């Protein structure tokens, strides 16, 4: 060891932690306008958070569709029971059957869609949490250590001070839902075909390289006034206190565009499929598959009351057959698939339901509910109300039974009495 000089220099020990793996091939970014805006891992995390919330909202949008259809079916059933016009009874019963069938389909579709939305939401939340954990670690700084050195047999060690909270890697401005880059306008948008994803290997770029500096009385200059790093330093003596830990700025990675759908023929087939236990451990494949299924779910329509229109009923085979079977003058029709045979029925439907959707809604939605009826409970006084009231309550069956039994009693032939 050379004699200590009178001047003081700094030398640095650099700690580097990095994962090196081959980078995946870049995906064509055409048609990825929705995600050109995401430039950082922070924005990716925030976008995942907002998109997860948007999918939860989408899952609840159609939760009441099936119930509304069943309520309307109950109203039409009661209206049919109370009506004395034979053709109108057939139409109302057919409407009730149509609505009940639509309710079953609506419930099945809603459940399927909601499950896919919520699954994607869960995966996005997990991804957000993982990214925020990765981003939180580089924010840690180190306190000054009063005794940073240990030496023995020609070897010395250096340690940092205690870890402590530092500046956040993600700013509030970058993470806020008002930031254009993180707005979840991609949810349910059929034009959205790409997703920005930071590969696990690339996340290591967020880990800081630490420069540990201490005072010394002398050290050979590695050039650049100590700014150039070398494999070794020589002639260092008088290494002592004054230790500081300084992070070295690194170029942070940017998320890569990943395809949600297969690239052939602009199809909506999922590019990622989770089919094996190995697939389930591939985080990127899992989240891409969940996103694709959620977007496919968004493209599906859950039946609602708005779907019951004269046009829809006029083209429904079951509805036409119900009218054929119930209205006497159409009983001779044998093939309801032939336009020549069903033309008159379809015209009848238009006349009964109203040729315009607004008139149909007024007559069979609004006015039906408001129609006054009177019926008698067993061993009770007559109940006076409107169809919309009992149809949605437990006593709907009582009202239905009352009106239908009244019709049956009127339809029975009266007994004749022989006079001697």
C-alpha cells in the first residue's frame, strides 16, 4: 500500500442486479391506436386498474334484463287471462311465452358475459398489484452508514445503510384516472386489438444500479475524474467514512404491444389460449386470454325488453306458430316457413301489435299495465287494481286462476231441465 497522500479522492463500488433474457419479437402495432398512448410501466399499471373497474361495471349493466322480461311476461299472462277478446288473448299469451323464453336466454347470456368480465377484471387487478410492487422497490433509498466497512486477510466488505422510503416511481399525475393514457376507453371497444405489456425480463430495468461512495486519501484515477468505471482500482489508501449510496439513472423500459386476436383475416379469435398447466403459469398468456374473452363477451347482446318489437315478433317462428294454433281462421296453415302461407298471419300481427314500435309500446307495455281489473280472493272481498300491480306480486297466480276459471265456467254448456 502506498503512502497516503494529502488530498482526498472518492472511489465507488457498484452493485448491479439484472435479469438478462432474449427479448420477444415486436408485434405489429397497426390498429393499436387505443394503446399507442401507454408509454410507461406506471401507465400500464394505472390502465389495468381502470380497465378492471370498467369491466366490473360492464358485468352489472345487464343484471336486471331477465327479471324485467319475466315481469313483463307476468303482466301479459294476467292481461290474457282478464281479456275477453279471443284473438287478443292468443296474442297476449304468445307475447308472454316469447318474453319468458327471452328471459331464459338473457339470464344465460348475462351470466356468461359477467363471468368473463369479472375474470378479466381479477387478472387486471392482479397485474396492477404486481407492477406496483415492482415499481415500489426502486423508490427505496439508503441512509448513511456510520460503519460501512469490514476487512479481513486482504478482503474488505462494504454495506449500505438502512433502506428508507424515497421518491415514488409513479407520479400522481401519471397514475390518475383523468390522465388520457389510462382512460379505459378500450373496454368493450371492438376496434381495440392490442394490449401494452411489460415483459417480466424487462421489468428488471426498473431496478436501480447503486453507486456506493466513500472517502479515501488516495486512489488511481480511472479517468474522467472518477466517472469512468473499471475492472479494478489501485493505490487506494486511507479508505474511511463518508459513505453515500447514489442510484445511477437507467433508461426505463416501455411496454410492448401484444396482439389480443389472431392476425389472420382480422378474426376475433383469441391469440392466447390457456389449455395446459404450463399455460396457466404464463402470466402474459393468462391475461391476454382473459382480455380477449372479455372483449368477445362485450360483443354479445343480452336480450332485453327493447328487443321485443313488432318486427322481431313478425319474424319469430314460434310466435307465428302460436298465433296459427290459437286463431281459428289461420288453423289451415300447414307450413309456417312459407311466406305465401304466413303472409296473412304477419299482416294480422301488424294489425294487432301496431305497425310502429312506438304504438306497440304504448298499447302492450304502458296501457296493459294500467288496465283496471277486479278479481276475488278465496274467502275474501273482490280486489280492484290494475294489471301491473298483482302481476308482479305473489298473488298473480290467484288473479290468473280467477279469470281463467271464470272463462271456463262461462264456456260450459248450461244444464237443461226437462219439463214434464
